[in-house]
């Protein structure tokens, strides 16, 4: 005969599993006669309650974890405020956890899930190229937000909120091409890094092709240094500095984030050059500094607040009904400012 289970005890006593659980845990909300019957049956059938499962249930928390890749990117500041407010409004705890550029965010999530007994997870940033089998290891509801999703993942199998990074970066580079720029450099992430930089680079290449411009590898710029956050101002500064010190000819730079664009501007100014008279600069994200910087920076502005609100709404819907999957792709805006100009003007 197999091991007696809690379902067996419930069937023998003619009660529900939850009633057996209340008897085991000495819960006051149970009839004494029923409780005595259940405890007697447990003893007669040598049933051993699963203490580890009981302890797990008792130690469950109401914690929502936000795992962020690229924490130095100011784009996420507004999103985090929305997350924190909405999570606390629902009487849940908010846990922010940084994921390093070279870390696997799913491995980090699985560890946190064990340690913190999470109720839900938001993956912020990054690029998901994990197998569906690996994603299925995550046992709590989760939403992929603002990051990229590889084509190997069936989007119907997960929930996500994002813009089309390929299309939006294409739009920016196409705009630079229409201004007459034929030698456009891009500051992107190294090939070894799994991030949305890959998608924005893809949009860059596609725009060059559609404008019948050669794609020169020497204008695809990055530094493969694990100590440099690839979405930071410092990264933009260091990569642009290397570009300016090389013999590579270019008239415009497309930076994969606004923070990177600001860093690139500093390198250009240190070289004694002007923006946009000598070089046009364009960023991506639409963070506040692009408006207040001098010159103000042309950028792709993502609807950050709306994306954050939608992310949290979907997550709590999943917590209520984990079988429900939902995806939303937002449209961004091309915001033209002072850092770009038509060539020859």
C-alpha cells in the first residue's frame, strides 16, 4: 500500500482537504468532534503531515521583486517610483534587486524565489533568450518589462510590456539618413552581452540597408569590459573617446540610450568639437536630461509611466489568475531637438 496522503484522510473522514489542514494546524475554526475524528484517523493510518510544505505555506510573503538589468540607466527611475507606489497600494512589499550585465536574470530570480517566497516578479531591462523550459522553472507570475525578447521564445507563453526596439531604433537611424548623414556610427553593447542593445543594433543595420548605405563594422562601436555598465554615461564617454581617437570617419552617432549619448557628448566637447555643427548625436529612451542638456538631445521617447502602470496591472492580474497571459507593445515618439542637423546646413 502506498503512503497515506492528506487527500486520503479527507476522503476517509468525509471532509475537505482544507478541514484536515485546519485540524493538523490546531485552527480554532473547526468543530471539535470533526477535529477529533480527523486526528484519530491520522493516527490509525500513520499519516505523517508534510511539515516542510506547512512551513513553506506559513512563511509565504507578499513580496513583489523587481529585477533590474542596467540600474544606472536613468530611464528606470520613473518606472521604479510607479512600481513602488502601486505595489504598496496593494499592501505588498517591494523588493528591488540589481542584476549585473553578465548575470542570468532567470537564475537570479529562481534563487530569490526560494529565499524570499515571492508572490510575483518584474524583469526590468535585459534581453530574454532563455528556453521556454527554463522560464517554466519560475513558479510565480512574472512580467518581462522594457527588455527584449528573442524570437526563440513564443510570446504567447509569457507576459510582457515593451516597445518595438528594432522598429524604434530603425526610425531614429532612418531620420539621420534623411538628414543626409551617410556615415553614422552607433555606440552599442558588446556582442557577448545579452541586452536590448542587440535589437537596437538590428534596427540600425536595417535602416542603413533600406537607405542603400554600406554597413561598416568599424562604425559599430563598443567596449567589452565587465566593469563598465553599458547603459551608463561613462560607457558612452569611453566608447566615443575611442571612436574620436581612431581614423574612422563619421558625421553622426546613434547611442543606444540617452545616458550613453550624454557621455558621448562630453567626449566630443573635450575633443574641441561642436554638436551638431561637427557631429549630430541621437539617443534613445526620452529621459529628462535630454531636454535640459545643452544642446538638447534628439531621442526616442518611450511612454515610461504608461508602461510601468501596465506592467504592474498585468502582474496583479496574473497573481489573481496565473493562467492568463497578456502582452502589450507601446509606440514611442521621435523627439527632434538641437543635437541633430541636416548635413550641409
